[in-house]
């Protein structure tokens, strides 16, 4: 077994273990930290496949921004974990079926010699002036421009939907209407009462 194969299987084992800990950890903060480890090992595997740009983007965007934001949200919100676990057993049969289907698909795809992965040659070494960023941009904005635009529209709809769902007006919330503040008059707020003076004995 070559050194590259040893590195690949080592990072793959760490990635599988981290992914399992993401879905089995009881604490959401610990699950987020295990997900960070899964992202880092995925980036290492992409580096081994000579996809340096994707690996760096995965670390900078997901580990450096998305997961940090997720950790802030989890730590700042008061999440009732007992209430979240109430419906676990009701969703367990469906989740088991989906998990078995995923495992069956992975066994079929990664079926060793039947899939022909052992006969696939390693990627050839790239030229000195080769740029992953340039090639990725050329493919995205030429051959895959329409799927890219469709994905952008879907993400925009998802952002607008998330904002619309979270900005529901609550009855107990207090808010200020600037238009009513500007249109207020003195007679509406202040009443002058004339009282006769009193003299103490």
C-alpha cells in the first residue's frame, strides 16, 4: 500500500468517525465541533485530489464563518433539549429506513472491484501554470451557467423565506411606529389642568 493510500484511508476513517459523532452527540456544541473536524478532514482529502481551491474555500467559508455563526447561535439561544428529544422514537423507523437505503447505495457505489475503483489511475500531475480557480470559474460561467443561476435563485428564495418566517409579529412584542410619532400633537399628549392654590395653616 502506497503512502497516498495510507493518508487517504486515515483521513477517511477520521471523517466517518466525526460524521457519526455529529449525529450521536447529545450536546449541540460538541456536535458542531465534530462537524468542524469533518470539514477539515474533507478539505484534506480534497487537497490530496489536487483540488486546493475547493479545500481552502471549505475551511474558510464553512469552518471559519458558517460553523462559528452556528456556534454563536447555539450558545446564545436557550434551546430546550428535552423538548427536542420528545419525538425521537416517532421518527426512528423512517430514519432507520433512510439510513439503510444510504448504506445500501454506498455499498453498491463503493463495491470495490465491481465498481472498478481499483483499476482507476491516479490523477496526472498538473502543469506548473495550472490554476484550479481559473478552471472552476471557466466551467461555472460557461458550461454550467444556467444551473449556477438556478442555484442562486433558489438560495435567494431560501433567504427571503427564512426572513419571512423569523419576522413574525408577536403579541407580546413592543415596537415603535415612526409615522405615528411624527404626527403626534401637543393636545394629544399634554393636558394642562388649572388648580387653585392651597394655603397651609
